């Protein structure tokens, strides 16, 4: 008994050449990358030193890798279970400019599994992993441009449980910064993400569940946050939805969408809550998007206490022709996504278009749309096509021309005075 108590109080500080036993508590193992000969001058390639630190802690049962201030040039790293990578203030990881430093592995890209470059920080089938601290990760901009095969993400855990990313800054271009694939129990908190150009998403949640994204500041060249679950019949067969995702207290700027649901959503998306978020710029604040041959579903989507300060449209639906046509489409009526139970309340807007739900299918209307307590200004109101069980309440906006609500094939409350769209001649 005395021996067990003594072992429980040991703090093992690993250094170069030291070893630790797996019997020591994982949370007490600590290794400074400088002690395994990481240089941190921004010129010397430190990949081997970092991987050595990760492997040593992994072999010991887990622990914490401390990265002190410095500029560390690295290629792709593999993160084992029970590891925390702590980037201290002034520490910057710099992604290598050499594509050969990112080996080819199976990745999910645009909804299909295929070969792609391994992420700068990659994990697969790992548990209890974290990247935390006040440091920065800068991806190489040219590597981010790679296509066929896909370029590397910054952080891409695949089939991982209990994942935490907190406090760090990420800079990249034309590739997703963080891509969660088949993950469970994830916390992304207090992140600052900057990315530019098309495909430069901030956080992509792909067939993952129990995900919290809190207090993040994201501004990107594509979707700030995207929710996905596969494309075409492959996504339907795999059948792993993205579900139980909470996005709260975030500041989201984007060239395209602050929060995007789809387009790759054939495995389904459900139980999503967006709270106390500000949308600073972009074509859309919340965009529900798909194609008529995707299949799948998007349902139980809530947004509360939202501010639209710069995005051109608050809520947009395009369920007909967004995204790539799959080589194995979902046929017939099953190919039209089931979308419903969308609820938005307590929204302040300064936008061009309040709600744009024109691109929907009469063969499978959106089933359930509630929008309540909206204030502010918009240049155009609400256009609804093929939506059932609508509930519009307390929408007090000004600045728009034409009718507040234009509706076609719509049922529900708050649309009693809606105007039908004008017929055009010819």
C-alpha cells in the first residue's frame, strides 16, 4: 500500500535518453522537446525530434509534450493515445514546404475515402489526445494548395475519442485547418483560425459526434465551420451521421458560410445547436446545402441568440445542386435529402437577405421551420418554396423592399399575408 501511494506522487520529467515505466500516471509524464534535441530555429527540420518525443511518451503510457518558445519546422507527425501537446507562448510549429514530408494515407476528402497527404498532426484510433496552449501552428501555404492527391490538413484525428484542441492559433490556406473524422467526444475551445481561399475551411466535423466548439474566432476563405457525413451511396452505406454538435460563443467570418451543413451529408446530420454566435462577414451565416442525389438527412437544427453583423444572408437553403455530383448517386426520391425541424430564435440582423429558401424540392419539402424574435435591418425579407409547418413569429425588421414574406407551396403560421412570387412574361 505504501509503495502504491509513493508511485502515485512521482512526477517523471523525461529527458533525452531517459525512459519511463507504463505504471506511472499518464498525466504526470512530461517531456520538453528541447531535451530530445529539437532546435526551434525555424530552419532546422525538427520532425524526428518531435516524433521521438511523441513515441517515448506513447510507449510510457502517455504524458505531456512541452514545446517552449521557438520556431519549429516540422513535417507530418503521428500522435499516439494519452498525449497532450502543449505549445507555450511564443512557440510556433511551421509546416514543411516539401510534400514528401506528408506521406499518403487514406483520408476522407469531399465526402469520399481516397488517398491524400497525411495531416501535419495526424492521429488514428487514438484516445485522450490534446493540442493546447498559447502557441501557433502555421501551415505551408503552397502545400495547402495541393490537389489530387489532397493536401494535408493541420490537425486530422480519425476514429479518435476524447479529443481536445484549446487555445492555439492556426494559419493556413486553401485546405481545412481542423478535420474531425469519425471522432467522438471533442472539445474545440478558444481557438483562433485564419485561412484563405476556396476550400480553406476552419473546422470540419465529419461523421463525428458529441462535439463542442466554444469561444472560437474563425475567419476563412470558405466555410468557417462545416458539418459533413459523406457523399453519395458510399456515405449512405457507411451511415455515420454527424450528431450532437454544439457551437457556442463563436465569432465566425467566412467568404462563404459561417456554419455550413453539407454539402457532403449523405450519412446524415442531426441534433445541432448554435448559440450566442456572431457572424461577421460572408455570403451566408447558416447555410443548409445539398444536391438532389445525395440522400441523407439534416434535422433538429437550432440557432439561438445570434448576431448577423456582416453576412449577406442569415439563413439559406440550397438542396438541389450544391456540391460535386457523385459517381454513385442516390437514385430517385431517396436521393433528395430529408430536411426538417429547423428552429431559429432571438436573432439580430444587418443583412441583405433574411431567409432564402428558394432552392428546395416540391417532391420532398422542408418539414418544419420556426423563426422567432428577429430584429434589425435587411434589404430583402423571406422567400420560402416548398416548406411545410412554418412558424414565423415576432419578426421586427426594417429596410426591406417588397413583401416581408414571399411563399410558394408553403403551409404554417405567420405566412397568412405572404405574397406569391410574380409571374414573369414569356
